[in-house]
C-alpha cells in the first residue's frame, strides 16, 4: 500500500513479516529497477524472560518480545541459544552456546489468544549463573545479556539450583542465611592468599595457596570489611545435596548444603576419593562436601552446631578437662567457646556413649566407693574369720556385674534404670563411675592403658609385699623355716581372687578396641541410610583399621591384653583346677571344708597350701563341681563379647544375652554347684568313704582307734543333720536357689530391654512408664533379696547369740508341720547310735587338739565357741532354764492345792535320762514344744561353762563340748 509518492521518494506500508536481506523491486508503470535492493525486517527483541531464574537442572523457558513473526510459517526456523561461560584447558574463558529445544514436540513459536506471538522452549541442564540468551527468527538474531548491578542483583537470565540441589556462580561467597553477611570467614592462612589469585590466569601466583580455600574481601550489611570464603571460581552445575543435609530454596542467594540434626558436614579436599561422583563437576573447587551421621545423633543439632556439652569435629568429644581449651590460628591457647558459658566452665564426660554432666563433687563419689569397699572388705574379713562361706558375695557380685553390662547396650533404657546401672557398675570395678575426665586432663588412650596395667601393678604390689614380709619375718621377727614364707601363699591367693573380680572389666576394656561398626542414620527427607561405609570405634568415634588411627595404634596392646587376661586367666584357672592331682586336692579340701576343717596345716596336711593359693577359685562349690568357676568365667566372657560385638543391633544383642543366661540357668538347675552352709551335712553323706578315709589316716598318725559311735558323728548321722536343719534353716538360704533366682531376674530384665526396643512403646507414654516401673521393681526386689541373704549370713556370723526368734517364727509359719514333728521326736536321735554320753570327742578331728595338741588352747576355744552346735545348745539351755523355773513354780502351786508332793530325780552327771513319770503325762502336756513331764522331773541345769573353763561341780565337765553335750540331753527333753 503506497502512502506517498514523489519524483524522489516512495513511502509504502508493508505487510507484517520477518526476515532479512529480502529482495526489493520498485516498478513504475512498465518499468522496474534493474538491480534489486535487499530489505530486512527489524530483528526480534526480548522484553521478558519467564522465569528469569529457572532451574539450572532443566526447566521450561518462555520469552516475550517482538518481531517473532506474524505466523509460524513466516517465522520459519526459530532457534533459542543459551550462552554460558566456560574455561578451556588453558583456563581461557569462552562462551558455550546450548540449544533450548522444543518442549515435548511442541513448536517453539507460540501465539497467545490475542494473537501475540511468543517463544517457548525446554531449557537444558546449564551452569548456574548469569546467561546470555540468543533468539533467531527467520535468520535474524538478537542477544539478551545478563547484567549484575552494584547491589549484586542480576538483570537477565540467571539459572539457579532448586531444592535438594546446590551450585554457585563464579566467585560466589558463602553468604549464609542473611544475604549481606559472610557465613564462612577465611582462616588466617586463606586470608594471606587472597591477593595471590590471578583472575586472568585463573590460578594462584603462590603455590602454597593452591590447596587453601579461596578468599576475597567483602563488605557486609554493617559496612564492615571482612575476609570471606569464596566457594567457587567458576560457574558450576547443580549437584544433589549430600544425604543428611538440606539445601533450602532461597530467593536472595544460592544455598549451600547445611547439615541436618544428627549430621555433620565435612569440607574435604577435592579428590576423586573424597568427592566421588561430584568430582568432575566440583574439581574447580578447593573442597567438596561429605555429610556423615554423628554418634550419638543427639550430639549434633544441625548446621555443624554441637549440642550442650559436646565439642569438636562431628561433636565427637565432651567438654571435659581435656577439651576446655583450643588453639587459634596463631597457635595460642584460648577457651573453647563450646565449653564455656561466660566465665563458668561446662563440664561433661562420656558415659554410655553419650556426654553426661560431671558430678558436682567427683571426689565424693570416690570417697563413697572407697568407704563401701572398706565396709564390704571388713564384713568379708569377719565372715572369713568365722569360717562362713563367702559364696553369696560371689553370686551377688556376678549378678550385679551382669546388670551393669546392660548399660553398654543401645537399648533406650529409662534414665532411672541407667542411673541404677551406673551405680551397679562399681561392682565391675569401672573407674568411669568416678568421672576422672572431670578432674584430670586424661585422654582415652591413656585411661585405657592405665586400666590394662592394673593387673601388672597389682602383681607388682603383691611381689614387693611378699619380699618385704620375708625380710621382716627373717630378720626382725626371727622366724625360721616355712614360717618365713607363711604369708606368700595367702598373698598369691588374694591376687588370684582380685583378678577373678576384675576379669570382666578387663575383658570389656580390651574388647572395646575391636568394638567397631558402621554408623548409619536414616535421612528424614529421602528415607535413605546415610553412611560413609567406614567402621568407627564406638567408644571414641575413631576410624577403625585405617592407617594413622589411634584405634590401629591400640590394637597390638589390645591383643596382648586379650591374650594375658581374657584368654590367659581362664587358661591359668583351668591349669590349676583340671589336672587330676589338683582336682583331687580341690575335692579333698572341699570335703574338709564341709566338716569345718582344714584351716591349719595339721588338720589339712595334703591341701593346706593349695587352699591358701587357689582356694578362692573353688571354695564356693561342692566337691563334684570344683571346676565351676570356669563356667562362670565363660559366662562373663560370653556376655561381655555379646555386649560389645553386637552393639549395632540392640534387639539381636539382647536376645543373645538372654540365650547365654538361659544356658547358664539350665546348667545351674542341672548341677546345683554351690555348697551352702546348710548343705555341708549332705556333702559329707555323699562322700562318706572320703571322710572315713581321712579319719582313719588321722587315727593311724596318732596310733589310736575309733569307735562306731565316733564314726557316726564324723560321717554326720541323721540326728546331726536334724540339728543342723533347726539352726541353719532360720538364717541361711540355699545358694543354688539364690543363683537361680538372680539368673531368672537377669533374663527378665533383658526381656524388658527387648520390649523397650519395640516401636510399640513411645517415650513417656503410659506403656513406657509402666514397663519402666516394672523393670525398676524387678531390679530393686532382686537387690533386696541379695541383701537379705547377705544380711542373714552377717548376723549369724558376727552375732551368733542374737535373739532372732521373730525370724524363727516366720520360718516356722512355712514349715510348721516339719518343725513340730522334729521337736516332738528329738529323743529319737538316740536310735541312730549317737548317744552323746557315749561319744568320745577327742577322736574327732575337730576336737582332737586337746589330746594331740593339734590346736592351741585359743584356737580350740575359738573353734568350739563358734561351732553351730555350741551356739544352738547354749541358746537351748537358756530357754530350758527359763521354762523349767516356770514349770517348777506351776508344779509347786498345783501340789499345794492337791497335796501332791513333787519328786525330783537328780542327775548324777549331765542332765541324766528321762524320769519314769514321763508316761504319766499326755502328749499334749507340753510347753513350747518340749516334753513337760521330762522337764519337771529333771533339776535345773547349770550354765554351760565357757570354752577352756574347768568345772569341779557335779557335772564334772573338763571339755566344754561335753557341757554342750549335757545341754543337748536337756534339749531332748
């Protein structure tokens, strides 16, 4: 359409179109231009990009502008290219053009409903950062360049990483959550290299700066000039955030991976090994990221921040004395900000794999433990002097050690149960209960070596003590012969006993070095397990089996400790107990112990030294089970190994412990190995031949003979067994029953631990609290039971004359019928041929010291006075005296009313025999279970003399046990 025409000018309005260098011909009339001119439409232009910050991993890009052509046909071939900065092998920058193709087969040229054309394409994976956009329509190109303003804002296309991905533009700094603040300030070494960077050559001028993080000057929002870390020197592709971290979408800045709660982010030097799949797209950085789970997970609060009381990389350490100070970039010692609150130090120590607050006064705990040890040692010493078996202590300690081991499991025990386990660990001789890290700068490896050196220190102390005593005996006390070395065997026996009790702690400590497992934690965003595949030592978080690790350094020492202690000590015990000759001595010594013999060399000619050296290894057990300490050691070793080696799976670990304890229970029920005080007579009856052989050997040594009645006394007849029942049943509980009960409680507690592992139980729920209370009740009840048994042993041993009639009445309630029959038939004991008047105590090895001077006068007095028969008869005579006085008064008052004269038969010696008037009374005429007819016909007996006291009365007793014998005759009545 011609709008204007003149001789020199023609103006026309052309139709919409696109293209360049189109031919233009002017025709006037019949004439036209001979040479065509070229004509080009205006090139396309870009007004808007949507989105202007697309996903760099791929997105759909819409371009609005003009001159895109009125129709797709006229537009012809439409191209959209994205230009990004790249560097060649010589680090020279060039622009790489990436084609933005059609999306799902749709044409790039699109048209709105209003007829306005626009372009739509599928943006490929591109680098992060500002991009050039080139549009080509009908051969005409236009380019839109992204520009960065003074405020850092980008005008143009700027692809970014979206959620769960990270990547930065060239020379980006780590701004952190606030746009204009530096999140990661440069280290001193990096700051010194900030001027070493050559932007033209893209390298550092100084070689020592190549491995350091890049650094640049940055003015923050407070207008402070700071040295801030440069993340990258090139535009980079987006990479997925490492598991355990989050890359939140930010509108003002690009996000870097931030560790989530329970994880720690490491900055690793760039290498194929450290960066893995990210290496090719992160090799232009100095560092890449590795996110690992913390151990324990509660130590890390997220964003590389430690929880209260934790410190160090990955929060591996506690704020103890060792970590209260750190060194700055200049090597100066400064307070650790994570371990100080103002001027007050935060003190924590590692307990059960977590950091726990230090005791307010750790020395008080040491004092309490030492006081408890002294008290327990004093009680054990007194009971040993009283010749009371300490087997119940061994049973109790073994049980408490097993309970304390449960704290090493990963079971989520309630805090009250863990606190209880903490105090019980004192029986494992666990020095961690005193929290030495809270008082001293003590590294784990030093503490470990100290524990491993304890047996050597103990043996050295015993050795020095032995030779000091030898010199003292020889040159000061003027002893001769074997008396010089009399203490040596006992000292050696003490060392063997201590080793038995610290065996479990030594084994667990040695095995800790090998307690390595892979630390895994589930990513809450993806549900995948996060781990680096490496094994870490559970107690210290050291990398296992890696050159340079402290765990590798301790392995040789751990092998030596396992060989000497964990394996060596059981082999030593086996070499002592299992050889035939040694086994014979153990059995013989236990038979003597059942007779309350063998405490001197003369009463134990074959096994005395054997008892002093090794007696603590077998003296709790019956002769047939002299080897049982090996079974107990194997049980301890099994539980310790299970507790440490299967720690990664708490449920499987607890099941294995239950299995080990259940097998022990089966063997315990089958063999009943412990020899309680109440089972001495049963043991003697089971070994009559051995007892008689020993008696005959003693008689041959004296050149004497023994009567049938004496044999029956030594072998332990029914009458003596009945007397033992009446005394022991009220105070002593069977040790085998105690062991079975405690093993059953151990199984119950382990089963409760498996329940705590169940997902059914939620912390602080009603079910959780109920199970916690039940567990606490079971543990406390078992402890009370053990204390009651030990209390009964202590009371009877230390206070033999204590009136415990209330306990006896309680026991009578359970065995009423048996006691009544026993009381009414005491006189029947004469049927077994053990008439006390006919016995010769001088032939029994217990009392033969009077004639053969085997025992001194003091030893004889002590032995007789502590003998259960003596104690029993003394109490019986006292009761009879009171009842006899009351009976006489009642009889006399009855005689006065009825005019009957009482006839009292006098004793010629002892209490005499029952008078003829016994038959005149009915069976029901008794007081307190005693035959009243017999009591009323007999005169009041005189008090039994003390041991060693001579009598010139009508009783005529020279041996104190004969006085007791007379009392026994009165008790029959």
